C-alpha cells in the first residue's frame, strides 16, 4: 500500500514538473514576444531546441528562416517576406491579446549565421523557407510541416489563411498600415483646397478646348475606373498579388485561376472585371442607344441578343465562384407564385 502511494505521488510530481516546465517556456516566449519590435521572436540553435523540442509542448511555432547576407538578392524578396511575416505576427498578437489564442502560436525567426545547425537539422537548403511546428510534435526533424512561401502565401493574408488551417483558430484582421500616412493626406488635401479655385477657373471657365471638355475622354475614363474597381485593382496593389503563378506540379505551366477562397490572382479579377464591364456596356447600350431605334423587329432582336450576352456573362461569373469557393447559388420562386 505504501509503495503504491509513493508511486502515485512520484507520478503526480513528475507531471507537475512537466507542466511547470511548459509554463516556464510559455512565459519565456511571451516575454520575448513582448520585447520584440515586430512581434517576431529571434532564436538561435540553443533557443529553438529549448523552446521547440518538447513532446508536451502546448503551443505551435511558425518559423521563418532568414539570411542577412542574402537580403541583397532581389529575386528572393526576403525583406518583403519578412515584413509580411512581421505584419502577420503583430496582427495576431493584437487580435488575440488576453484571449485563449494568446499562447496558441508564436512567430519565430532563425538567422543562418546564428542557427546553422538548425538549418541543417530541418534540411533547409534554399530560401525563402518556413516551417510550422505543431503543438507536442516532439523532437525536431526535417519532416516538420513546411510552409511553401510561393506566390500563394507571400502576403500576410495568405500566411494567415495557412495558420488558421493549422491551428484551427482565427488570426483576425490584418492590421496593414495605409499607403499614405495621415500627415501626407492632410498635406495633399490642403494643397488641393488652395489650388482648387485657380485650377477650376483656368480649366472650366477660361478654357474651351481642354480635355476636360471632351465627353469621349470622360466616357473612356469612366469605363477604365469601372473596370479597375470591379476587377479588384486595389486588391492586387495593396496585397501585391501576381497576375498568375507557376503550377506546383509542373513549373513549366502557369496557373491563372486559383481554386480556393483564401486567395485571388490578378488574372481572375481581370477576367471577372471584363465580364462585369461587358454587362455594364450592354445595359448602357440598351438604355441609351437601343431606345432610339424605331424598327420594332430590330429593337427586339438586339434586346434578345443583349439579354443573352448578359445571361452568359453572369453565368460564367457564378460558375467561377462555385468552382473557386464550392458554394452554389440557387434560384427560388416567391411562395406567392406557387
């Protein structure tokens, strides 16, 4: 009886010691994270072994492999990727501070000069490179889940979708800084207010044959603005999305349409924008030009052709949305019609 109690007590103390050790690691990571300027914890060979090599680790690690001596190679875009990784880390920390996800995942970086043994252990022989270390994954090895830093996840939003699929927890909104600062915006607004009376007087009152008086130019400009907006032009600029990317299975081929709701390539937006523009032009033609045609037969024929073009365009957009997201759109008749 005494021997059984002693064994049970030893097991309890053993598990308490393990739990205390893991709590110490979490506290250490939170302390390092709080002291980091960009939310990324800088580790070396000793640090990654201490914080990651544990069979009972309750937290996940997302590791970004970096090399300062390769930052000058523009093709690798390590500075850009590091910035997006930092944006992801800061957004996650801000959105999950004090919540259940605060210590669910930590964002770390290994620099080649300080962690050459870790590069070799994970089998990293090319950059950019990222690794996801799941909770409780035990001893570190090259089989840990690799995050492919290709065009699909080069943005903070793409990395966030990857993280959410791994930890089953929301990263939250990416707190991306605006392209123009508040002071710059105020300066531009002040200059515009001061110059507005002079510009309006010269162009609209004193001018006669300026481009601002050309209705065709305004029409073309309106079409370009419409196409740019419905094609997701600002989305491509802000998130730096490529028009297309190489096929994973066959690098000699390109992929212009990515299946999945987590990302949209530039070519997809332009294709949908073109279809929207076609519908808009058809509607504009029907409401402004077709109404002037006197012949009813011609009028009806053109109207039917226009309706067919619009139907096909909308059908292609719906089909693309279904292929991309998996959601289907169903039509329902009002109950009063049945």
